[in-house]
């Protein structure tokens, strides 16, 4: 999940008296990551990313993986997978699964955290409790170490007006959840004293990817991220809309590509999607 720095600045103005120190930095710091070199992502790879239904805007190569839509790591395995399952659609915006879901249900997935401040652990436990309150066939439990999903930190400042709040990936073809959630410890992501509800919402979002949820606003990231409209690929073909959900946008989903800085949890449509899948 990402946050737009311009939105963040405007929020900072509104709360200037409270959080001035967290807002005074801009993104001109020397440690700003360099943009990817021209040609780093080949046209062939971009075509595959588009065919998989993801945005080809702002694709970053990370080792053997590609980071798309701000916070989703696509692995070599993802690129070799063949789409065989229908996608599901909720509202006109999308709340649909990836090719793979977590299998062998009912099942409990363990989550651990390491080398992060206590507030991140509290947020992870809160996110687990919120998910379990949905009473699905998939559940989560917190463990001290070596969880099926491991929450780790990274420190990265803003780039191109956006800062990455956290990232993760999609389930494996064997039906296991993606095994890592990365949370940004940079003070420009959550401030020097992160608010636990905000952190919880980002952990919830990244868990959503780990079990197969894509961005709700894949069709147009400008919906949550602002800026120019950019359709996130062509995977709408074969989409099945869940009956009873609206045909308008879904402005409060926890799986929107960009955060609005609030504690955004499951809305009614998110719950319908999760109950449909699990
Ligand atoms: Zn995301």
C-alpha cells in the first residue's frame, strides 16, 4: 500500500499543531531511491504484467521479482502461472482474487514479527483479531517466531511523490499464503510515533494480498491514489460480479491501492468478497 505525499502534506497542514515535526521533511533527501534505469524492465515483461491484469505504470525490478501497483511483489512463479480460474467482481470496482487462493481449508495461518517496534506487533495482532472476527474457514494466529507469514521492516523514503507503507505478494500455486509482509519504518511513512489503527489497516491490507486479494480499484488507481487515471491491466475478462453488490465505486474498501491515512478496515463489500473466497 502507498500513500501520496501531496495528500499527506495536506493532511499535515490540517493537523499542523499536532504533527508538525512529522511533516516538515520533503522528498528532496539525498537517500531518495534513484528511478529505474531506462530499459530495466523489458517490453516482454511489461506485456506479461499487463496480461496478468496489473498496471504497467511504475514497475520496479527487485532481484528476480517485480514490484507492481506500489506494493505487490510478482515472483517468477507468478509469471509462469496460467490463468484458469474466473475472477470475481464486487461492485464496478474490483475486489477479486488472484490465480491462487490459500487451500486446504479450514486452516489456520501463523504470523510472526521480527525486529520491529512494539506498535507494529500490536497492529499485527489487531489485524489478526479483526480477520478472525469474520469467522471464515481461514484463520490467523500470532506466533513468537517463524510464522507462515513473517512481518519484517524496511526503511525507504518517498519516491516520485509516493511513499510505500508496506508490501507483500500473492499465494503460491501450492495454495500457501505469501510468506512475507514488509512494513516501512521510515519516519515519513507513519511519523516518528506510528498510530496503531493506521498501522493495523496497512497490515490488514497486506494480509489481503497474501491470501489472494488484489486492489479493489485496479480499474483506475486514480480512484484512491489521485493523479491521472491509469487502468491496471486487462484481467477484467471473465469477471463475475457478486450479486447484490453495487455497480458504483467502492471508496471505503480496505484493498484500495492507496491509503487515505485513516484506519480503513473491511467494509460490507470486502466482507462479501472474503466470505465468498473463504
Ligand atoms: Zn496493496
